[in-house]
C-alpha cells in the first residue's frame, strides 16, 4: 500500500503542475484585461466630467467657447490626462457665443488611450476615447 500511495502523489504533483501551466496564463490575461478596461472606463468618465464642466461654464450668459475650453483643459491637467491641445475640445452646434436662449451646444472631449491607460494592451492601443455633453445655452449673449 505505501508504495502505491507514493506513485499517486508523484502523479498528482505532475497533474497540478500541468494545471498551473495551463491556468496561470489565463488568470493573468483576465487580470490584465480587467485593469485595462477599468482604466479605460476611468479615462472616459474623466473626459465626461471635463466636458460637463466645460459646458457648464459656457452655458450661462456671458459664457464663451474659450472659457469652456480653458475649464476642460484645467480638469484634464488636474487628472494628469495626456491630450493633443489642438484636438482635445470640439464645440458643435452653435458656439456658446452665438447660441440663442435654450439652444443646444455640445462639448466633445477627446484623449488618446496610449499614455493614459495603466497597461498598454493591443485592444486600446492607437485608439482615441471621447465623451460629449450637450447643454442648453441659458441666455443668449448680448453685445451690451
């Protein structure tokens, strides 16, 4: 009997090693993918907050595109988000300067995934993540 148990224990160790060799890469891949997706979600949420804050600054009477852009860049800098200064903020519809009362103005904020995500996997590599917020202009700007 003791000899038979030893053979089973050695055989079991071999099976455990094979299971580890198969399962460990899968578990590591799942962990890295989870980290990558979570950091992409955080980046998108940060862009949404920046777009909202920019639109919130531009929507009141006297609000301008430049005020909205400055607020967006300020928030992105506070969160250490890398961005291309020429393409980070787009204001569509009527601009905040020209919008009439209750007209929609959309602020879109873009940032590259590369350099902003924790891990550099191929899924988000060379992608741009964007968020947009639409608010109504509270009151039209006057020339007074």
